[in-house]
């Protein structure tokens, strides 16, 4: 039977792969809105992967890193939305 920590690391690797796929949309996305959503998806997948690694290694400091990264990801999306609306665009 597979150990729990090994399963968590495998799932974290899958989320990293999902983030890489989302980064493809960042570079190829036809509109700026697709790119913004892809950056948010990649950031969210990264936060989930960090949290899974924290659970696998039983290291609570990784959760602090994931929380800070999630807050930065959220602030980035809010800042871009504000910038886009002020310059004539509507998300």
C-alpha cells in the first residue's frame, strides 16, 4: 500500500503540472482576461501544492509560506483589476 506522504507528494506534483499547463495559457492566451485568469489559476495551484508538501513533510512553516503566497496572488488580481478598470477596460 502507498504511504500517505507519498500520495500527498504525488498529488502535489499533479497540481504543479496543472500550474505549468495554466502558464501555457498565460503566454498564448488570446485576450488579457484569459491571461489574468491563468495567472490566478497557476497561483492557486501553487498554493495547493505547497500546502500538500507541508502536510507530507509535517512542516508547518510551509503553510505560512502558502498563506503569504495566496495573499500576494489575491492582491495581484485586485491590483490588476483596478488598473484595468481605471484605464478604460472592464473585466
